[in-house]
C-alpha cells in the first residue's frame, strides 16, 4: 500500500509539471482531469514512466502524459535526435532528413512537428506531402542522400496507438552505436529545450517524384516478366486496410503487367479509426473478411492486403476445396524464398554469392530449402534492421536476394532497408501467376514445398500483460525460464538451449558454445530431437511476451496428408503450451 501511495505521489508530481504554459490548454485540461479523479489508475499509466525511446524509436497510446504519444514527447524525441545528428556530422553543411507518416490519428500533426523541429535546428527536412508506405520512407532516405529519417507510424497496432520510427542514412532503422547514442541525447532533453518553431526555408515537400522513383525500384524485384505477361489477367483483390498502400500498390501491380486488379472499396478509405476491422493487423483473420467476401463475389485467384503503413502483407488463396485459406507469415516467407531460388535457378540468374536472410524465430524449413540449393542463409534477430545490417555488411561483395520474418514481413530486393509490402505483393502475384501457368494455385505450391522439404506448423502465443505490473510480470517470466528451463516440450526431449542474452548455446551433454551474434537480445530458444523449436521473447513494441512454436512432421508425402499432419501438429502444439503453462 505504501508503495502505491509513493507511486501516486511521484506521478502527481510529474503530472503537475504538465500544467505549466509550456503545454497547450487541451493537454493541461486532460492532465488536470487525471489529477482530480479519485481513481488514480489513468494518472499512473500516463505518468509512471517516460515513454521509452527504444532502439526502434517510440510507440505508445496517444494522450497526455510522459508515457503517452503526444506532440511534446514527439518533440523531445526529435530534439534529441537532431542533437545527435549534429554531433555525428560536425561542421557538415546541408544535413537533411526525410519525414513521413501513415494514416493514423495525429500522424500528420506529429510529422509536421518533427519536420518543424529538425528545420529549427538547421537540418533540412524532406516532408512527404501526405501519407506514404514505410518502405518508401526507407527508399527516400537513400535516394536523397539524407543522414536520417523519421516515420510516424504504429504499424499494425490498434487505433489508440501511434509511433515514431527512427532511421539512419542507410535507410534502415538505427543500430549500434547510433541507437544508444540517440537514446542518450533524447533522455537529456527537457521540454523548454525543444525548438518547435519551424524554419520554412529548411522544409521541402516531396511526393509524386519520389513515388515514381520508388515504383521503378519496386519493378526491379520482378524475376520473370514472361510469366506475368501470360497470366496478366490473374484475378487479384487488394485491401489497403485504410492505410498507405491505397494508391501505390495498385499502381505497382499495374506497372508489373497485371491488369485485373480489384480493390476492397470500404478499406481504401483513409481512416485512422480503422472502422471495418477490430485491429488493422494482417495477422488477424478477421481483418481479411471483407477482402475474402469480395474475392468470392469476383471469383478471384487470390486476396492480398497491406497493413496501415504498408510494410507487412497478408495473402489469402483457395485451398483444394476452393475455400479461402490465409497463408501465415512463415508460409509466406517460405514461399518467397522457394520461388526466388527456383525461378532464379531456372532462368540462370542464381549466383554463388547470392544470400537469403531470415530471423531466428522464423521457420527452419527455409534453412532446408537454402541448404538443398547451396544458397547461403543467414539467421538474424527479429526486426528488419538486422536483415538490413546483413545487406549492408555484404554490399559490393555478395548479393542479397530476399529475406523475411514470420510476422508477415518480407523484403525481396536491396533498394529498401525495411519490410516492403508493395514489392512483396507484386512478387507474390508473380508467384501466383507462375503457379497458374502450371495449372496450380498458391495452395498447391505450398503443398509441393511441404512434400519436398517436410511439413512444419508454426504457432505464436501472445501473452498480454499491460501497464507497470504487466512489465514486471514479463520480466519475471523470462527470469524464471532462465533459472528453471524446461527439460521437455510436449513430450519432446530438448537437446539444445540458446540464450541470446548470454550468447550461449548449451547442448544436452552440458557443453556450451558461444553464439556468433552482433549483439545480445532478450530471447530464449529450445530445440528438440524431433525438430520442435520454441522461442520466447518479450515484444519490443507492445506489452506482451511472445512464444513462437514450430513442430515438424516428416510423414508428409502429398497434399492428401495435409489435414492429418495439421491435426497432429495442433495436438502437439497444445501439449507444448501445457508444458510451458500457457493453456
């Protein structure tokens, strides 16, 4: 109880600082209402901590308070970022940054605030005229030779959220040493130090010309124009999920040669409240309902969608019974890697120096595909900044040909350094055209991959724990797993434990090897003798801890095995969840 009183007192003290004239009237009213309320839970949530500027930037619920996304928190973050850029490039003239935003409520306000503060610090801000996809922001940074960039987006989070992604000159989200350097500068800033007044001579609005250059870049991800020409009438349904893909994705598809593109009209409306979905996340089947409905009406070959900032994609195809089936993120990544290798090989485009990248929590089937075809595959941490790092360290020596992660993100070329849904959607439509050319669907192609490389089912369990108590609980869960690791998972014997915080791999016999990774990360992995793999990590952007489960079945021989293998895998996953106390 005393602890709670102390916490309330601390929060009240912090909140009272937000009643000064440095904050606008609306903000002061909102804070005063929290202070006046007998129930202090809203006050505690809004002020118990500073919204952390992490290695990827900011993400949080919008509203007044130090633990909320608002123009003041965005302002202090941008002032700190500007201070870091000025220190990183001393004496350099014509410093510039790119600023973009998505469709969310307040995104334009935050983006204009960011541009104003950079300009007031003598740094030129290229501000997009309106909402644009995340990958186009990444592309523009490289195209314009900017030193950094900011994209105001909370990706696929619920409507209450907004966020702030920080990019460096390579077009990727910031890595060491810049990430910690920026965080240090951000943490030093107080509200009175923020230069909110714009220098309009240092702000340049950009738009259509960058769209054209980006579309040209996306076109370079194409592998086989002939197959598209033969299947130009492939029946495609597309949804923008109320977001930034609404213009660019249909244009890119058209530029590749696809002529039968149909859009979900209700979801082409830009709206930060996302009125047609519970959550604008392509990982949620519910978000694809309207697309599937239109797909049925039009007898479409496939339904595709982008999340609000158009970095992730979702794919729905017909199964062997003609019913709609959502292809999950692991299957999506697997299918891309399979096609890129197979068709580049067939066309004589695959080179010994080519390489693929996947994240450590993504399906191991991709490793089998790469190994069989003698293509180098690299494993990296979750987050596309790590995939971007692999591209950067091999630039000029080896060619990146694709990379992705289980959470519906893929990058099929190296001209962008973040997840790229417009390019990936064009490529998946090329893959669907390639399959149709052979009298197959994407589902048939998926079954073909399983028959050749073995069946695998992946399942992610998200344990949500909001607020301060939730954060403490997640921390304790990870500590418990480290001090008392499981010996088996659903009846499968664990033979290898990996701890990416300690950078150790411990085998069944007790021998320990060092993990070769560029940094530490709060991730644990357990591997079993039968190919089962479980990874656990706290989310870096949401109040949850994630469990990634992968189970194998080597008895898969053809499409007729799918239901049996899938049912057995589901039972196995339930047993694993029970082992981990997740039921």
